[in-house]
């Protein structure tokens, strides 16, 4: 093993790390001076620069990333600001990180910047951790810089680091856990660091469950059992010795101290994760009334419209459900598309591990295979979306395995080690080109396909994808809808659904006038809209599905079939049609009136009316404010994206076109 590497071994109980052979410290090469700070700084700037290019030039983004920013927004800027407004479905850490940034980015009118800064920072930090891992494998100097540069320009890694997605925090914590695993032989505190990294990863993405299983198995494999002269104990020893090969098993049977040591290491790694999972379930139970709300609610994977189990035969992974061969074929395809060299690297790592009897190589290979197996299990049961970003961890394992194999080849032949060290960046760049082409597949997400078309300068394909990219459509419409929502909310509380309207909620000037589902009194208000609401902004129920709580509660609202909702008009210029309804109380409705009389809601009514200068309408009011006059000319007030379909206004009931 070359100088500078750390063997992946667990010390026997009570053993101490070897002392340094000498105190002389060689000079640090120029390329390695302050490398972590330089990597973080340069990568962060590149990631933020790419975020600006994607948003303003390519007009490419991801709805999941923006929705995590919206979850943080509801905590601070809403009619009912409170921490639990962050939601209890998706892990909360990516949104929590953005909360301190939102007051600043709101001042400059760019709420998306909070998400960009979050992912850009974690992407840069991930690159710095990979630099430390490569350094532990003896890859330093300008060679290490070339490795890191090849990772940074990988289209998936760079894109994930620029769009506010949760993948980059997950990759960061995975990298930290791997780095700590490599350093376990030098410090037992590394075990605690693994546990903390895994529980943090769980609060970023639920795929961390696969990481937990992988690290637990690796710790068992890395445990070195001391040979025993006396064999096992009592009757068990006699029974085992009668079996074929039993004498060898008894000889290597772990004694009590070894078993206690392994138990302690597993507890140090897994206890934080188990406590984190239990805490998450407890919070869901206390606030949402269901400990598995994050798994069973209408916003969870159980109701996700982009998985095979829910979409049906039209889903790209429908045939892979409960089919091991098709699942394996798809996994091999996706792994190769993200990193073309990952499969040969896994084979090389396993071969070197067996040949050199290396626990280090075997542990890293097993960890990779366990994580891949967890993803395959999701394919098998039909709960994995067919997007490339769900395989983003492949880049981390490619770098780690390549570094480990370089060290292993160095111990065989200096020439082989040098060849691997210098050719690895070329293979990483080849993988970047392959991934850019793979993003254009029909099974990829719209943003990935648009990014692939943009990178390949396929203007016609990009133009066709824009027409069906719901992130672009909703972002475009938010510039036109937000001024209308601000205007009508001046006259009273206005309801808008977060599933289809969250880009608009981020864009409005007065979010404190809106009624949204994270509000603690949302259920009461939506059950009695005549009592508390003045307006409802609603879109086609087919666009939000079951997650559109407004249309789900009142299925005929969009088509005007609700007697207490009077159509005011439609918002001009939006691609996704939005209709504005005024809530008119039913004076001759004894049934609903009886329900209202059973509850005292005066305090709730006051909260619902906060931020409305003119106050909510009286029950006898039947007039509608003149929106044609009061709504500003958005074309001059706000500059919409380049592909705008015109200024925003509200068409009156007599002007609207009935589909």
C-alpha cells in the first residue's frame, strides 16, 4: 500500500493506532495547499453560475427543488407561520437549511436563490470530501485536481448542485460516512461520525435506509476475529466440530470480547439512525395523527403519480415490477448511463479484494452493491421514478472505487498504479459525455431531457419539451398569476392550492393574505369556505390530481358547479388556465348554517381576515370588485419570461370561453 493511504480495518478491542515512524513532515505540494477551501470556493461559484444560466438562459429547473424552497417559505411567510408548516412528507433538512436565507432573498425578489445556494453549497462540500478521500488513497497534486474537475463538470452532478434538489445534501453525507469509514482504524470517533452522517442523510432522502444497511454489513465484514486455541464453548463446540469444516469454524469463533466490540461499533453507527427514524415517526404521529403519515399521505410515494405502482402499464418500469431479470437489466443500464465505468470498477474491486485478501476493497464493493440492491428493490415493487437523478450516488461510488483500485494496483505494480491514476480523469470525462446523451431518453424526467437537448444544442427537441414541462409552465404562469392574486386578496382571504400554485405563492407580495394547506386551521376553513373566504384561485383538477386538496374537496369547483362560488373570470396569458371564484355565502342553506352554528369561530374569522385592508365581505354582500379596473397591467409592472403569452388580466364571466 502506498504512503498516505489508510487501511480500512477495525482495530481489535483495546488496541491503539500505530505511532508515527518519524516526526519529519514533507513539504506540501503547491496543488495541495488549502485544497479543501479552494475546492469549496471554486465549486460553489461554478454551481451558482450554472444555476443562473439554467434559470435565465436555458430556462430549465426542477419542480421538486422549488417545492422544497416553498416548504421553507411557508414557515416564515404565510398567514399562519409556524415550523410544522415545513411539511411531514419529504425529509425536512434541505428546507430547514434554506430558512435563514429566505428573508434576504425575498428582499431581492429571488426566492429560488435560497434553493440554489443550498444545493450549490452541498455540491461544493461533497467535492471537498471526495478530495479528502482521494488524498487518503494517495492521489494528490494536480492529478487529484484533474479528478475533481472531471467530477464537477459531470452534467448530472453539476445540474443537481445548481437546482435546489435534495440529492446533493444526500451525496455529501454519504461521502462523509465513507470518509469516516476509511478512517475507522485511526480513530473510534469515526464510528460516531458515520452514525451522525447517516441520520442526517435520512433527513434528506429516505434512500438513506439503504446506506444504513450497507454500512452495517460492512462493519461486520471488517471485524477481525482473533483465532482461538480453545475453540467454542461447551455443547455448541462439540456440535460444530462434528460438521464438515466445523473445526475451522470453531477455531475462528469470536470470543466474548470480539462480539462485544462489534456490538458496540454497530450501536455507535446505527443508534443515531434508529433514534432519528423513531423521532420522525413520533413527530408525524403527534402533529399529523399518523406515525406513518410521511409514507401514507396523499403527498407521499404511496400516492406519487410518477411511479409504476400508481401509473400502471404506461410507466417505463411497469414491466420491471416483480421481474428480477428486467429489474437487473434496468439497473445495469442506469448505472452505466450515469457512470460508464462503474460496472467494470465493481468487478475489478471484487477481483482485487479476493486476490489480495483485502478487507478494504471487499467492504467498499459490498457497500456499493447493497446500495444498488436497495434501489433495485424499489424498482421491483414499483416505487421508483424512472429518472436518472435517483442513481446520482453512482458518481460517489465510482470515485471511491477508482481511488481504492488505484491503491490496490499500486501494490501490485507501480506502473499499473500510475496508469490508473492518470487515466481515471479521462474515463470520468467519458462518463460525463455518456450521461449527457442518456439524459435525452424518453424515460428521463422533463428537466433531464431538456438539459440533454440543451447540452447537445437540439433546439427543436427543447422547444417541444417546453410545451409539456410543468415546471416551466408553472414558473411562467406564476409571473402572471401572482399580481392578480395580490390584487384580489386585498379584498379578503384568498384560497390557493400549494400543489399547483406554489410558484405563485413564492412570487406574491402578500403571502399573509393567502389561505394554504400548511395553515393549522386549513381544514376548518376549507370545510366552511362561505364563513372565512372571499376568493378562490383554482386550476384544472387534472393537473394536480389527488394532491390538489381544493379540487379534491370540491370536485365541481373548477367547472362552476358549486352554488356558493361565483366565477369572476379567468387569468389571461397563463398556459395552465386559472379561474378566480368569489365565495358567496348561501343565505338559504339551513343545513350548512346549522353546522356553522355549532362552532364558535370568531377568533378563526379574525385570523383569516388578517392582511385584508377592506375586510371580508358581509354575508349579505353580493357585489364583486371591478377586477378589470383594479388589476394592474402586468406587462409593464412585471417582466415575465421570454416566452410570455401576453399580459395578465382577468376576463369577466361574460368574456370567458367555456371549454
